[in-house]
């Protein structure tokens, strides 16, 4: 079993790099099957979020698996190599446990990543790429994450991305209650932000989404109204605060569209939070006056507030994780001897069947049962002991001492024997 985790995250790569290797949720099945069908991995799961893209796999060719990631996104390996981490075996197990527990998140202790990891596992299961090893890994991962979250205060005093977005908006505007807010997208991240902003009772809330049904569902929950993405060019100027997070592979808000909105607003400030990876807002928008654009990495600076209050829980969480890693690594090591155990049992079974058939033939010829049983037991004993005694006679020096020690352990001999 060759467990490997590799990828990039918010700690190793800037947003501009992370968005180049992000996976579209709708094409995840295709990507997973391509990774396995190409022979780069025997089984695989892809976790692709705003903060990370990492692949958990069972592979004997790590370089080929990494090469697949670059090739899939039409990138030379050298372009992403400086940002990549490769974590084999025990390191991969510990990383999975820490990610699921919220210890590796941009917001320490945030719970959203656990749901994202579970979704990644479901997608791998649907694609047929979740094999025996990864199934066991994630089963144990979710159990450890549950222990961390129930037995420590890792989530205490949590400052979420949504709360940070509200905090930034309140630096720009005297109060949220007088502003009109536009949410672009209707996924989990937008829902979290919508709830936080709605609690400030803004003048107006609009939800824009590719499909109107999903936009209307969220709008009803927060007392807003829904539009489609096609309505954005006309509606953009009417809003003061924009929070966007879609799965689009191309920008939703271009520099030209935002520039036209600013002219209609007579250059009243426009506050934009772009939480998407790849980004929903063209980077050139930052060049415009009267626009306050914050990306996911910008939000990270705000969420550091309250971090100290949770640091004391990290040591407790690491103890739980280390114990879980030790148990899982022991399980992996035990699985590696299974083929040898199976081979030993198969050989013993062949010997048993051979002697049994010989004994039955002798009994059929009228031989005394006692004599047949004695012959069969002697023959089995000789066959079972032939391999270890022959090997013992062939070894010399230090190797002989080591072999003797193994024999004593196998047969529970004491030193006198």
C-alpha cells in the first residue's frame, strides 16, 4: 500500500496559483476516472476547495501522479513544483486528520472543511475510484475529526470568513443597515455570508445565480429577491456591497462591467468580496478608483483575530491526531504482511490435503487406522518443520543469531530451550 497525498494550499501557494489547479465540481468524476485510468494511481480522491487542491491516492508511481495533475490543467510541472507538497504514508495520514479537524485551515478550527472532505469522498465513491485503502483512511479521518471537535475547544471563539467579510464592510460604510447587498452564487459559502449580512438588516438583498430556482430558495430565507447572472450588467450599479463565490472557471465581473457600474453610481464606493477560486472578479478591477476589492487571501488577514484563543486547543488536538496516526499506520503495516500470511496458509493447506488423500487411500487398502494416523501426523510434522530447519542450517554468523531469535519468538521457546 503506497499512500500519497500531494497538492497545494493557502500556506504554500498564492491565490493566482491555486486557481490554476482548481477542479470544477461538475467535472470531478471525469478527472478522478482519468487519474486512475491513466495508471497514475490505483485509487484516488480529490479535495478541491477555495484554499486547497490536494489528491489522496494509492500509487506506486508518485511522479506520474504529480505529472497528471499538471497535465490535466495544461501546466508544465515546473510551474507548480515550487508550491507542491508530497506527503507519503504516515505523513499523508496525519495531514488528512489535521485537515478534517480544521488545524490546517485558513480559519483555525473552521468546520466547513469537514463537509467538503466528505463530499470529496462521496464523489470518489460515485466515480468508482475510492478503493479499500482510501475508504479506511477517510473512515478513520472522520472519526478522529469528531474526537478533536468534541474533546477540545478548537472551534471556540471562531472568526469565520463570513464574519470577517462583514467586519471589512463596516470599515468602509458607517453601517450595513443603509446599504444594498448583492450575493452572486447560491452555494454554502454564499449562504454563510448571506446569514451574517442579513443579521445587520440591510436596506435590500439580492441573490444572483445561474439558475433562478436556487437563487429564489436562498432569497426567501434572507428576505431578499432573486435574479439571474444575465441580469448583473443592469443590476450591479444598484448595490453597495457585493459578495461573490461561484464555481465559474471564468470571471463573472469584468473590469468593464464594474467601470460602467461606477459611472452610474457617480463614483460612490463599491465594496466587493471575492471568495471564489478561480476568482469571480478580474484582477484588473483593483485598478479602479472607488472600488474596495478583497480576495480570499485578503480575508485571511482579518480572520487571524481570535486565533490566540484557540491555540491552546491545538496541542490537545495534536495528541488525539498522533494517536490516530499511530493506529492507522499500524493497520497499514499489518495489511502489507497479508499476502505472506495467505501464502503460508495456502502452502499448509496443500500439504494437509495431500496427506489426507494419501491417508484415505491407505485406509481403503485396509491399513490399520492407528498406523495411518501416525504416518500422516509424522509426514505433516516433517513438512511443516522442513523450511525453518533447512533455513536455520544455512545461515551463519550474526544472521544465524537473528534467525534463532525469530525462531524462539515464533515458537515461544525460553532461553534454556
